[in-house]
C-alpha cells in the first residue's frame, strides 16, 4: 500500500490502520486474547505520535494532531506512516503483556540490554533499524517488531546485518512462544549440566553395546553458546570417558 501523508489522524483513518495491523498481528501469530483486550484510543493532542501505557492500563493512544507530525513540515524531516505508529505501539503492548518472555537472557543476548533498561545507545545503521531504536532497549524492540510486522517476518536486504538479524531472530522466536501459549522460555541447560546428563546415558549405552546415542539439535530456543559445537559432541565426550 502506498504511503499517504496524513496531517490529522481521524477515527476513520485510525480504524483502517488498526484493521490492517491487527490482521498482520494475527497472521504473524502475535494476536491473542491478552492483546485483543488492549484498548486503542484516538486522543486530540500530544507531543508524540502515540504511546502505550506500559505497566499501567496497557492501552494505546494515538494522537489526532501531534507536535511530531507538525515537525514533519520541516524540510528534510522524515514522515512516519500511521500504520508504522500503530505497529510500534502494539509492539510495546506485546512486551507489556508478555513480561516473562521479555525479562530473559534471550532478550539480553539479542538486544545487549534488559528490556526495561532506559540507557540509550549510539545510533548505528548496522545495529539499529531506525534512529529512534537507539533511544533504549524497549524502543529498539518496538522498532524491530514494527519492521517485522511491516515486512511479514522477512528481513529486508537493507536491514540485514548480524546485529539486526539477531534481534529479528528474537522477535521471530517470541512470536512462536506466544503462538504456542508459552509465558516463559524453556530453561536453558549449561554445557556442564548437559554433560552430567549425557555421560551416564552414554556409558550405559556403551556397556550394552548400543553405541553412542545421538544428540539431536531440536532445542531451537537455546543459543549456540549453550549447545555443543556442531560435529564435536561425540568426540569431546568420548575423550572424557
Ligand atoms: Zn515507543
């Protein structure tokens, strides 16, 4: 859909944008009863395009006329499509309604900070999908999620950097967790813990002449650091026997 600049957001325009974004949320797997309970309101005036009442009512407010939109009249300034604002605010609502999944080492590994950390970063196009994403970790998540919805989960070439790919991967996994009704990530098992579990099984299998049981890499929630390096598990474990 071509981007049409709006100076004033009317209820009709907001409802159209809401219908589109909710369809995207549904298609991606984010939509659930908790998100459906979030109220979205059109408010008369504000400095920002919109906001979400994080850790309070959870509701979203979109401003009919905002200072941010007024600033778009300055030559060279960027215009923000209404649908991007709605996607961004819904991303905050997703974080708000899935705090157990956000307060996680998975989030920290992908974004380099805790979700509720308010320390800003130095903007870099290699690290951030937009300048606003450098504000803090919550805004970074909201901007990446906004792009995730906008591009139907396919990372566009112009955003494809190792750092952004990591953040994109988190959003994709978060989506799967929410879709399957999970409120927490599966517990991570450290290398030493996994070895403690695996070694007795391996010894028993060898005593029975069954050979080494395979480690099947099905724990998609785990990071590479907590898994055996590919191709090495048997060799490294055998050497410990
Ligand atoms: Zn925000």
